[in-house]
C-alpha cells in the first residue's frame, strides 16, 4: 500500500524528519508512537502532501505509484485519507456543506451518517469553529467515513475523547479499517498515531513504531512497545534499542 | 394574481434572466406585490396584499396629501449633485410602499428598476411601515446586457419604520461594466422597530457609491446592515453604512463580506452611540483573490459612558492550510477555493423570510457556478 524510503522532511527551513523508511502492506495497520514534538504528525502531513512539509529527499510510493510530488487531492482521490490532529477552522463553511461538496452524497444520507457519530447537530455549524476536542475527532471521522479511503491515517484519534465516545469512534475506525474482515481478505491499511493505546482495542494493529527526534528508532508489537513505554518511559525504551 | 409581464413589453430573454438573478420574478409567483420601472416608465405597480399600497411616486403624492412631509425629509435635496439631479426632475419617478398599521406580508413586495438603455435612470422611493406592520421588500436593479457607457442610476430612498414595525429591504444588483450607480438612502427607526438592509452585488459595475444611514431614535430600535459583494476588474465599489443610536436600548449591526478579484472595494462603516444603553457591532471581512484592493474603514464613535461598540475587520487571502484541508478530502484546488469562498459569503440574516434568503443565496450560487 505505502512504501516510504529515505524520506527527509523540512518545515520552515528546518529538517524535522530524517531518513524515514516505512512499508505498510495491504491490510496492515501500523501504530506510531513517540514523545511530543518527535515528528509523528509531520510524517502524516508529509505523506498526505501538505505544502508546508517540504520533502528534501526520498520517495513516497502509494499503491505502487510514486506520489512524492503529487498534489494533495490527487492522493486523496487515489485512496489516502487523514484525520487531523488540529484541523483549521473555516469561517462560514458549514460542516454539512463541506460533506456535500466532498462526497456527492444526498442530504438525507449525510444526515444519517452524521447521526451515527452524534454529529447531526453540527452540520449547520462552521467547520471546527468552537468544536470541542472530542467534537473535532467526531467531525474528522465523519469526513473519513464519507471518503472511505483505502489508507487511513489517524492522528491521535482518541486524545481528548471521553470513554463513551472512544467506544463510538473506535467502532467506526474499526469499520474503516475492515476489522470485521478476515485478515487474509483485508485490503484497507492504516497508520495510527497514539499516546495512550486505547485505540488498540478497536483495530488489529500489526506493527508499532517509535519515533524520536525525527527518526523511527524501534519497531515491534504495538502492545509490547506501549507496555515498555508505560513502565519505563520513552528514554529507556529508546535506550534499549541502542544496546 | 396580477397579469404576467410579457416579452412584448420589451424585455429580451437574456435580461429577464438578469432580473431573475436580482430576485425579480416576472411571473410574480411568490410575490404579493410588484413595482416595475423600465428606464423612466412605470410598467406596472400593483399589490394584492390587504393593507399594503404599492404606488408610483407621483400618484402616491397625489393620493396622500400628508406624504409630502415624508419626501426629502431624511435625504436632503442638496446633499450632493445626485440628490440635486433627482430633486430637479419635473416628472419624478419611483415607488411608494406603505404598509398600514398591523399589516404583514409573508410574500415580499418586489421593486424592479430596470435600465434598458444609456441614460440616467432616476427614482425616488418612500417606504413606510406603520405601527406594528411588517414589510418585506426585494429590490432588484439590473441593466440590460447591452447597455454601455452613459448608463447610470440615481436612487433616493427614505424609509420610515414605525413603532414595533419592521422593514426588511433586500437589494440585489445586476449592473453592467459601464454603469454608475448612486443610491442615497436613510431610515428612521422608531421605538421597538427593526430595519434590515441587505445588499448583494456579485456582478460587475463601473462604479457604485453609497452610504445609507439608519437613525435609531426609538427605544430598543434595531438596525442591521448586511452586504455581500464581489469586486470584479474595473469595478469600484464604495460602500458604507451608518447607524446613529440615539435612544436607550437601540442597537446596530453592520456586516460586510467583500471579495475582490481585481476591483476596488472601499468598505466604510460608522456606528455612533449617542446615549447610554446602546450597542453596536461592525464587522468587515475581506478576501483578496487576485490583485484588487479592499480598503476597510470602520468607525465607532461613543459619545457617552454606557454605549458598547465593537468592530472587527480582517482583510487577507485564503489560507493555504484551509485549501489543502479540503483538498485532502478529494476536492481539487479550484473547487476547494470556491467552496471556501462560498462559505465566506454565506451570511444568514436573522429575521429575513426564507424566500428572500433564497434570493440572496441563489445570486451568490450563480456567481459560484461561474467560478466567482
Ligand atoms: N509549521 C511548523 N513550523 C515550525 N516548526 C514546526 C511546524 N510544524 C511542526 N514543527 C515542529 O516539528 C516538530 C515535530 O512536530 P510534530 O507536530 O510532527 O510532532 P508530534 O510528534 O506530532 O508531536 P505531538 O505528540 O505533540 O503531537 C516540532 O518540534 C514542531 O514544533
Ligand atoms: Mg502530533
């Protein structure tokens, strides 16, 4: 699905990501962990192609095609989708209007889908204006449900979400990633950033990566890594690899 | 229902479409009354709603002796060359709409001023809502596609909003590249009254200059001005609105959304809080798509302790981040930009009947379809 090789990404003249290599096959879901400011969101934004994130070196291949220089919407149309950690507020643009513009779905279909994530009351509000942390996540997941991408990138889907809504969001994310489909037949892939690991209860995550200072320093079972981090903190977790 | 205006009366099909864009429904469907002036000729003037008069200016002055005190009362004759021009006319034209005490129109009255040739079209309008009346008007102004240099429109409008009455006046302009437009308007709002003035101009115009004033002199009176405009290359739009709050509880809101893709837009606003217990907010948001100039001049003037006035002005371009956010959902850059612009222009006006909000929306939608 996604192959990243020797990727260097710069933001505002400063290199943030150094030499990233990552391979996510069809049907696989990977988890990305790492301390604040280590470059996790930067990686997702660079994969999606946002212009702030300058690719200095390396390539991103998606479904066998080199997409390194491709405009954002071309990537979306080829099946990439992203849940933002901090999406922009757009004055005057209603969530409902945005969903209609991007999905070509009819009003009643949109309303029905919005209900499933308790967002039906938000369709006539300016997108992200005054949305609470949890509401942003629900609005983002709703947009992804409309889009139904083959490769789903989620930037901290559970942070700021209450327990009840984690369940709701988790279930939707599970659907997006075809959790209910047998592994051998599963086509959808994912890359999920998490600090807490709550999301692991709702998806079949195969591999976990730890990012530190703009590099992927360690790979392994997501739960093992999480346990390690919880017990010893990032510092030791990363040191273990240096041995 | 009054009879339909037919093609024979001289309106080419393409211009009929321009009128429709200005909120004018030639079949009169969904309208309770209609005034139609073509150049200087009154084509018709009619109203089926009980308690509402729609009359040509001269006829109204003949019918109602008292009306003369309402003419040139809020707009002085010698204000400028345009008012003087209109005042000097031997045969003044325009309309008078009077909503009698307690009347209420669900379907709006339409007032259409159509300029079909190169001349100065002049009108003098008086609009009155008596005590407890509610009056909704859509004023569609359009020029013929072919009308070239020399076409101009001078319009005097005087609004009287009585005690607990309400007037909504929605003006949608569809002029041409060579047309100059000088509206001169003022309103008086009495106790508990509401004056809503909406202005939409999505089409080219050579020059438009106006600065209507609402005098909120009654307790708890309200004035709200909303303008949504696009400045195309070669257009100069000098648009202002002013509210003078001179009674306790009076409030005003002046909202502008301006986009330029090459034209010059000057957005003026002035709220004067003259007594305590008054409140006003002025908001101008401008987007520069291409070249063009947006010059926002908000003025708030508090004369006493206890007037609460605020303003907010922002002029800029669309943030790249916003465009790419929509692109990440699959819209190409152009579509993403248009969707954001459409949102930017989406001003929902409280207290406006659905039919009029739809007229505003569709004027903007048409501009969106042609890629703004
Ligand atoms: N637009 C920008 N301008 C300057 N620096 C930036 C910009 N975007 C990101 N950075 C910097 O890049 C580094 C990585 O940021 P990033 O958002 O990728 O971290 P993260 O791993 O997602 O952290 P968190 O867990 O806190 O979300 C940070 O030091 C951040 O300040
Ligand atoms: Mg982050």
